[in-house]
């Protein structure tokens, strides 16, 4: 589960980058944050699953009216953990 502090950080960053958050399905403005991260694996073959390869870690927000799920890449939001040199880690 995400801590309240982490959720507040995500909310702050999303509010800075998205001025008016509107659900594309029902046009409501009420969202909740999923209580964890998604890790979408990048596949080069539709007939098999490759675990441990490249991925795009995301946070999801969910429309509290219709349930539409919107995923946002943690790297683009500056939310990936930093390595020992202060650079964001990249998934390979």
C-alpha cells in the first residue's frame, strides 16, 4: 500500500502537470489513486510472455464515478527511485 505521504506527492505532481482533470468517459472530475503501482511489461511477441524484461512502471488514477483507469508513467513524473548517483533508475 502507498503511504499517505507518497499519495500526496503523486497528487501534487499530477495537479502541477494536469490543470483540469476530467474523465474522458463520463466527464466527471473526481478521481482516486490506486493503492499501489502497475508495472507494464514491454513484450516483443504476442504469443509468449517475457518476465524480467523492459517495463514501464506507472501509477493509476481511477474515476470514482465510472471506474475509468488512467495510467501515468512514473519516470515522466519524476517519481522513479534514484540510483546512488542521483539519477533516476531506468528499467531495461
